[in-house]
């Protein structure tokens, strides 16, 4: 095996391990958030055990999530700080969860608000690892995996707290945070994640006014589409509270199924069509909600349509945010703003749902509101698609509405110039570059100057037809290997 192919394999194995570790860390602390601090059923179960209405502080906890997401992008600006914040946040949340083993007091509110703020910051800080540990072509899979596994864990924690014991459910949630902390300790150091130390990469420009406009439009879309999630918490779920045996586990199943299907769709499949289908699912779900009686069959129809649509759209905007990370040097800011829009939409939906929901209401007001959201989403989707296509030309959710005929499809072309093979020294530099080492470390190991390393790197990039290490890594992962010389 040539040094070139060895370096490709080494990088591929390292990237795969880092991606899995990133998914594990996200899944663990995000499952705690979903089951405890963010409208979590473990929190409701422990509050019910002590006879305390959880609604009295849940909305404030959601607001604290929002504040944490925004604040992280302001104060966290590098990988080292992001990792420190993640470790501190997870440790604090584990301690704060312990407060709920004791009798209700003002400490419950303080612990929940601080933990909600920090876990919001933790999610935003994770954006550094979302960008640094996952090649651009794999980010949609990373996000889908993280959401799938976190929701599966959430179901386990919820069912334990509801059907076995609130204290046992709370204990398991603490163990989940302990596991998240231990895995977070293994997150790579900052130096190992510098995808490019070339001057062009180090001067990566912040989001321009035009790109910020695209992000702002996307956030407005997220706010509107997630109003339905707030309605679900405030209107749909309480309407079927008597079916706890079913709602405790089936609630997130359609969501997980939608994520799994979208994750594994063929790259040639036009996902933009499914976005329009999901809009219809939301409308049909609230039509089904109008059916008199709150039977288990009615719940299955309503929840399957609504949560399936939520899964489609959550993966859509999460993956869009993942691609937008390459357009700003601070991933925490992009993830924080995008997730803050999601949290604000949920909070807005809950407030509206609480205002219009009355004991004698049969669901007409909620359905009218849901149809308003459906209409707004339908109107916004085409201009959003146009703006995103101009910024993210290769995203899987953004193909042309008219698919390319099979006979016109051209497979990706390997950009490596075989007429200019690597020298032995370039092969050595290439191997070290792909292992994530900086120019300074490479210079020390090869006993050459950093300027010489830079010269070799530029030659490698020129032969590969790229401009920096990040592009080279994406090229090696996404494109097929070059043909052998014997061929």
C-alpha cells in the first residue's frame, strides 16, 4: 500500500472514531435535556410525586435554554473553551439533578434554571465538534444519529420514571450525565481538529451580510414550523393524558422513524418533495385531532402524522445549520442561533396554546392556528429553498425540483492529477497532515522548517486541485480512490 493510501486509511479511521464519539456525547447529554429540563417527563413525574405543578417553572426553564444557546456563541470562540464548557455544564447538570431527590424548595427552581442555561450552552458549544469531527458529507448522518439515539434514551428514561419510579428515572438520568462526562473527556484536543492551518483557512471570514440574511430567514422559518411543537406540548399531549400506557413510549417513535428514513434515503432521491409532504402531514394531524373522542386510534393517527413531520423538518434545519458551519469561524454561534429559534418557536407555541386552550374547546382554535402555520410554512419554503441553494449548492435537501435524467448523470470526478505524483517527502507530509498535525509538529518530526512544510503542503493541494486541508479531507472521503498505476 502506498503512503498516500495509508494516509487516507488512517484519516478515515480517525474521522470515523471521532464522529462516533461526537454522536455518543451529544446523545447522552441531549437525552437528559429531553427527559428532564426541556418539558421532560422525568421532571413531570418527580414533580407529581411531590405534588408540585411542574408547569410553574417549565416555561422559565425553556427561556433559560434560549438564553444559554445565545450566550454561548458570544463567549465561546475556540475549541478549548468549548470542551471546558461542555465538561462543566454536564457536571453541573448532574449535581443539579440531585437536588430533585429532596423535598421541593426554591433550590428546585434555581437548579433547573441554571442547568437549563448551561445545557443550552453545552448544545451550542458542541457545534465545534459537529464541525470538526465530521466531514461535511457526513454531517446529516451525524445529526440523524444523535437525534435518534438521544430520543431512544429519552424513551427509556421516561418509561422508567412513569411506570417504575420517579426516583429510579431520576437516578438513571444522573448516570446518563456521568457517562456523558466520561465520554466528553475523550473528545479530541483542539490541536487534533485543526483541519487546515493554511493562511487561507486561518483567515476564514465571518458570515457576510448576505449569508446572515439567509440564516435569519432560516431562523424565521424554524420559529414558525416549531410552533406546532409547542402546541403539541400544550394541547395535544394533555388531550391524550389518559393514555399514559401508550403516550409514554409511542410519543417519539414516529419522530425516530422519520429520522431513520431520511438518513438512509438514496442520494439521488429528491428530499425537497418530502418537505412539502410533511407540511400536509401537519395539517392532516390537526384535522384528525378534531375527531370526537380521544381514543388510542385517534392518538396514533394524530401523533404519527405530527411527529413524523417534526422528524423530517428537524433533520432538515439541523443539517442545513451543519452545512452553514463552514461559513463562519464560530460554530457555537451558528448552532446557538439556529437552536434558539427552535426553542423560541416551542415557547411561542406553548404560550399561544395555553391562551387559546379552554376546557370546553373541541380543538377548533388549535386546528385553525395549525393551519395558519401550515400555510405560512408552505409560502416560505420556496423562497427559503432559493436562498439556501444560492449558499449551499450541494446539500441533499436542496436538489433542483426537476431531477436530472439517469442518462445525463455524471459521477463525481477524482480531481487528483496522476501526471504529477507525490514525491517521497510530500507523501510523508501528506500522511502527517491527514493525521491532523499542525505545521509546527510536522516540522519537528521531519526536522524541517515550518516554511518548508508549508511549501510541501501547497504543492500537495495544487496536485489535488484543492486550496487547503479541509477541502483535501472532504475530497478524499467523498470521492472514489484514484486508479492504480498498474491500471
